[in-house]
């Protein structure tokens, strides 16, 4: 968790790389998304490439590479003002839930799960859950939820997150740590 907290002091470029990592993760393996981002950074395409160049670079590493390359280019445009990336300005918008709301509303391809993932990875996820299939199956197994909710419902996401938050408080494990514990329990390793 300390590593995540240190990430908040990173450059705008590093924070943008992390955001793009989270844009790539839906229905793709995190380790492959990380590799894709590293390829994009090393080639310079993450910050200057067009959709086609990015798509070709990430093909075979992530699912829906065409759509996700479009999300990266659009996010870069959204977060650039005066020809400069400025994510730190967004992260200072107040309460972390308000920051997540802003991200979800303004960054195409970033939902509540990915928004929470990004904020956790940059040290701001103390009160957020990354409700992916690994976390949801653990919550179901523990009886916190009766069934894995269908994706797409904001109301259901927030209700499930609140149930997990209350469970975390009850067992005295911080929410972000419980989230990472569940994820590593399912995958067999700890990763961002």
C-alpha cells in the first residue's frame, strides 16, 4: 500500500501512464496491460501516437485494442491543457469520490471499477473498492452479497462497494487492503 501512496508524487506523464493502464484492464490480464503500457511509453506512442499506431502496438496484449487505443487518445486530449498533460490538477478536485465521479464522467472508457483502480494505484483509493470478478466472487463466498451483480449498474456498484466498506470496517481491515487481499487470493499474486 505504501508503494501506491508514493505514486501520487509521480510526474503527470507517469500518472497518465497509470490511467491508461487502467483503461486497458477491462477483460484483459493486468500483467499484459502493464506490458502494453511499457511498450507504448518506450516507443513514445503513449504521449504522441495516434489511434492506429497505438492499436498496432497493443494488439495481442489486450482485448479490444482498437477501442482502447481510441480511449487513450481521447483521454490524452481531455487531460491536456495548454499543450501539457495535467492530471495532478484533476486529482486535487477534493474528495476522492468526487474525483472518481469526474473521471468517470470525463474519461471515455473509464467506469467506476477502472476509476477506483486508477485512484488506488496513485495512492487515493483508501475509501474505494475495485469491484472486479475476483472481488465480487469473494464477497459472494463470504455472504456479503447474495449474487454477483450484473456489470453496468452504477447504483448496484455503489451499493456493493458500501457493503464491502461496512464489512471491512467490521473486520478492521482497510478497504483498499481487503480489496488487494481478495484479488491476490483469486489470482495467486499481488499486482497493481
